[in-house]
């Protein structure tokens, strides 16, 4: 049962009938489910050779109150089928937010299918702060309780239950919980119960549920149960799109709307945009050389994005309330909300209308289910005569006016100063703006060696490799080493020099490098001809063809953007051949489909041989029955399998 930081859970349901109220599950047990009936559902491992484990029970009982308090109890009974699955289940961890939540492990035991107890409790248990990556440190109230189980082996069952009580809602009346019925494994019994006050009307989004739903109203409570049995394993398919008609989801959110969330955040942050005299003085210095207001905004963006380290202080309400700009200036660090707030405050001082923007960093927020829990990130927006400009102040290598790829095209909430909510879809760059281009231009000597220039340039989502590689000043030794590495990657034995690079942290600089190449072995003598080895990327995609063919007929729609990606790549070779040499030119290729377009062009004009390969991926969703069209296009692209070109010596 996979869970996200926002509490997105994998759904289950049990075969037991619904009691008058949702069952109260405690360390003493679950009164609504007989464990022995669940244990008897154990399968024969030989019948499931492709699964390391199966769920005999996947169960959730969720209670929500009007003020946003809640109790969520989960139980799983897992049958271990293989030794590889032992590692997945012998170590378990449970996370919660200290101060706002309380975790209770009701039980966790290892048993045999006949009910014989192997171990009744963990052999080791420890609670600690949640681990964080040091490159993006986060100080939070999140805690993790880790347990080690003894006796887990193929043929055993792991039966555990835990409860997370939400004692102090971040925002009154707000809650969100997501659940997936289809777990990716066989699930013998699956149940979800949602229990709310009878006067509450939560937002519930049910996708692809094809079984009865039982509803009971009693003693002032409204109880809903989704239960089913023998949910089969869903085989993963390449490029599977969401939403689809296969995955079964149930998502529950509080009865609030986006305007309430916007008002709550506006009130929480209303006194956070104050500038001190020191910040006013710093602002004057930052924009002193700016010729236009947009130049000033670019200067502010670069300063906030690059001169303040990313460190998140998310303790208590600090997970949502930004620190004052003066505190961020003094500390020289901040997280997304701190940096965005600093930028917004400075932009407003310049007379620019600027807003905080709430979103999911993965781009996955659902606009149909208003919930604060859907947001884990904040960026800034400014209104300009040419349109609104969005900036992620944590993306230090993203130029002003652009957004990281994961955020593009996603739902976001713009919070106005008066608390008004504005629902937006963030702009998405077309594939042509996410461009990567390499060029080799030079001359081939009679001995088959190549001398010339190598040029690489990129834009949009394709720029970060170059920007990252050149984001710090390189010593002369490091430049020489990097030059040799680039040259040898292009041609074995090649010598490179005169590397011309750019400053990756200069967000106004175009990501572009070039170097000279000498002694590169491009062609090899073969009788009365030379064989030229193409130093360009090949797009032979037969491995993808095989993967798609393995899953025919297909169930999932196709995420077109996952096939190639909404990007454009260009690889070009322009080489001047020795006098009297003529290339045996392969056929040009130009297949186009809803998934992308590809061209391979081979031409010789006089002594100049010109080869160029261009690939552009598209975006969108294609129905499952377009899988054959995808296969046909991949095969057509793969016909350009040219690795060598024969060079005839005409004279």
C-alpha cells in the first residue's frame, strides 16, 4: 500500500458487512473482521510465479470531523511468496507529524496461514526524525517509527494495523485522503470505510469503481463502505496515462472550496511582506543598473534564486507560514515560501502586482478536490503588460520567465492580496522551446581523421545538463580534463582544445559550448573506399517496440508525452570530404505521427557531406487501440539504422 507525503493511500476493502457505525479498531483487535477467515485466503505460491507477495487484506477505516480532526486506521495482511519479498516486509516504517498527529501501532505480527504466531511484536523498534537529503535540508515535525520483524520468510503472513489521529488540523475543516483499490498486486479482500458527521458533505471522487457502495446513516453519522474481493494484479504498461479506465481510485476531501484556502493563506501571510530599511537599501543596489522594470525583476529573481540557500524550516505552522523577509536576509537561506515571499515583497515595492502561487511540486494537484494537502510548493507570479510571469525561486538554474518542466501545465492557486482565489493552469512550453542541438563541423583528411568544431546548445527543459555542468568556475586543470572528456566521448582518440563555455549561473546567458577537435578518427580505409562512422545519436527504438508489443491488447491509454518527451533534439554533421570523394547516401527518412516527428536527411553538395537527425516529441493522450500506430511509428523511425556511410574515391 503505497502512500505519499500527502497521505495518498492504497485502497482496500473487506468482505465483512458494514456495522451501524464504522468499527473502532484498537490494539485489542478489529471487531468487524475475523482474522482466521482472512488467513484462510492464503494462495498457492506456484499459482502466482510473477508476484513476490499478495495482499490477503487491504483495509482502511477513515473518520473525519467537521473541524478537520480525523482518525485513519489501516490494516494489511500480506502473504510472503518469495525470498526477495522478505526484504520488503521484514523492515517497516510509519511516519506522522509530531504535535499535530498521534501514531498508534495497533499490532504487527508474523504468523502462519493456520494462525500460529511466529512473532507477536517487533524484535526492534525505534522512533526518529524523518531523514532528509542534505542538498535540500528540511527541518520539520515529521517523525518515523521503524520496526524490525523476526521470522518473516516465504510462506508466512505479516499482519499489521496502525492508526494516525489528526489532533490539530492545519486549516479548520480541511482534510484530504486518497486511496487506490488497484494496488499492483493481487488483493483478496479490500475495504474502505469513510465515516463523517451526517451534516457533512465531503467531496468524494470515485474512479472506475464497478461494485456496489453501501451507505448507512445512524446516530448522527454518515458511513460509506466500498468493498470488493479478488482485485487482480494490474500489469504495468509502458507509457500508461492517467486518468484511465483501469486504475481504481477513491479520494476524499473536506467540504471546502479553493476560495476558503486562498483566504486562509492570505490571512496567514498578510504580515509577511514587510520590508526593512536594510532590504530597501539592498533593493536599490540590486536595480541600480537596470534600464527597465523587467530588468529590475530579472535582477531580483537572480538574487533571490541564487544567493539564498534552500533550507526549509517547517515546524508547526511554519510549514505554511513564510518567515519575514528580514529573517531570510539575515539567515541567507529559505525554502520555497520564504524565497517567494521575499521576491514578492521586493517586486511590490517596485510597484509591480505580485502574488504567491500554491501548487504541487510534482504537478499532480487535482483541481476538482480543494484541499491544502494537495499543495507542497509555492512560487511567485508578477503581472506585466505582456502577460503574467511565473517564477520558481528555488530553481536556481531556471531563467526568469521560465518554469521547471514538472510544474508546467499543472493546476495552481494564485492567492490575491485581498484573499481572492484565482485558479490557473501554469504555462507549458512547446516542444520546440525544449531544444537540444549538437553540431560537428569540420574537414576530413585523406587519412580519415577529422578536424573541426563541436558545438552544443540547449534551451528550456533541455538546458539543465549544460547549466549544471558549468554552474561553477572551473580551474584550468578542470577545463582541460572536461575538454578531453568531451572529445573522447565524441571520437575515440580525439584531442580537444579551446573550450568556449558559458557561466551556467548566468541566467541571461544562452547555454552553449564549443571546442576544437583534432585527430578524431572519423573514417577507416576499406579497399578503394573509406567507411565513415557516424558520430550522431541513433534513434533505433526496437527495444521500445518490443515493450509495447508485450502488452497487446493494451488496457491503458497512452501518455504521448512519455514516448519521446515534449522536446526537440537535433544532431548535425557537416564535413568537407577530400577532393574527389563521394558518399553513398542512405535514403532520407521522415515518419510523422501523433506521437512525434522524426527526420533523417543525408545530402552531399560539392565536397560537403551533410547529415542531420531531428526528433520532436508530442504531448497528449492516445487511446489504447492506438498502440499499433505507436509500434508502426517506432519501427519507421528505426529504419534509420545508419551507422556507417561508404565514401567512394571517385578520382
